[in-house]
């Protein structure tokens, strides 16, 4: 039995049918436990537990970082119970968090780890790594693949590693990220739209009180967002798969400069109130709030429940 954290990208028994429909039967032998909840995890362990899987910073789950104390406890529990610890760093690895691997923030090591995305920096490449001890049953040649280990991909991977593992590179990511963080946190405190900023390094998530689609449209209009194929803007967006959470995943380019960030923060600040007003307008239109034969209070409550401030609701409802 392998335990994995709720919100893990590579789910095995998706509760969310959006991900699992059409892919059944689901692989047996996996049990989901609550993310960041050490008590529940301990209760879920039994003598059949062979491994624990976790993304140190969940990507699709909404840029949710595991608490460092949680990661440390996982390592301790795995050691004590002879359980393998598996980290999925497909999304959070390779410099995005300010360290080569995100788990380094907790000063622990996994037994097995999957990586991809950043390792090829655009070139399709992934890898599964393990300690010698954890891979005793997996000898050379026991797992083949048509394209596995092909020379072109390996050269790309080596080149990427050369750049990312350079200390100056990572310290620049860390320094720029801290600057962006501090300022985004200030914005979080004053903004009606941004309710939470989370993540690590330049792997950032912004939780909004309004629809993520509306928010991203606005950012795109203001040229703050990278659209998929453009390389001129500093933020690139992937809306969270769990759109109800209103989470954006921002993977900010690692080469971004402080002044670019400052420009973007200024634009965000200026636009904060406009965003809220325009988003409230879109919301009211979509939900046909103005046309409904309902009391003013009921309309107001609907708008307020969607996260709009009293002043903005009043402006919309007239
Ligand atoms: C954390 C995580 N794990 C695994 C995967 C799946 O990776 P792949 O598409 O290389 O199979 C993804 C894809 O987005 C991911 O974000």
C-alpha cells in the first residue's frame, strides 16, 4: 500500500471525476491522506504501507507548499517504519523554488524522486531517481523505454543542469523571488482581489476572490501575463485544474529582473480597484443579478458572497 497526499497531481484514485473519468479501473494499492496533516498520516500507516508520495510544493493542487515540519516528520516516520519516501518534483523541481529541488528547503532527502519539466527547460525530458538502496529491485535493463536516455535529451538535460546548479543562478532566483514576495504580500494585505499569495521562490500561486478566468483576462490585457507562446512578458500562467479554488499558478521566468517586477507590481497596484469593479460587472452580468426580481439585500448578499467589497457591490447595484 502506498499513501499519497490529497491534491497530488499524479493521482491514483481520483475523487475528482474530471481527472479519472475514462481512465478506469484505477490502480489499486493507493490510499489518499490529507495534505499537511501528520496526525491523519500516522493513523493511515499500517504494516502494509510501503511508500509515501508527496509533491513538496503542489502544482496543479494550487501551489500549496508542504509545511517544512511536515516534510521533516515524513522523513522521520519513513525511517522509523522502513517506508520509502517518494517526492514528485516534476513541477516544483529544477530551480523554480529557489533551490535545485524544493525538498532542500526542509533539509531532507527522498528515497525516490520523479522530475521533468524544468529538467529539459522546454525539451521533453523526465527522469526517475532513487538511492542505491531503494532501487535494489530495479537493475539495469529491467525497465526499458523507446526514447529513454536518448543522446539529444541527455545533452539538453546536462546543459540545463549546468546552468541551474550554478550557485549564482539560484541565488539570483532566490533574491528576485524574495523581492517579488515581499511586495506581493503587501498587495495581498491591501487588495480586495488577491486573498493569498503562496509558494516558494518563483513558483508562486495567487489566490483571488474573483473568478480566475476574469482575473487572467485582465492581466493579459495589461500585458502582465505571458500568453503561451510569447516570451516578452514576465509572468506565465496556468489556471489551476481546480478552478473553483480561484488559484493561479504563476511560474515566473527565472531570468526576470527586479525592475521588470517593479513595473508589474505597479501595474497590479494601479489596477486593483479597476479589476474588482470590472470583475464585479462581469459576475453580475453572468449571474443576471441586475435583472432578477429580488430584493436589493439579496442581490447584495450574492455579490458579497462572491467576494466583492461593499463599496463595489453598491456601485454595481446602483
Ligand atoms: C507534479 C506533477 N507530477 C506529474 C506530472 C505528470 O508529468 P508528465 O506529463 O511528464 O507525465 C505533472 C504534470 O503536470 C505534474 O505537475
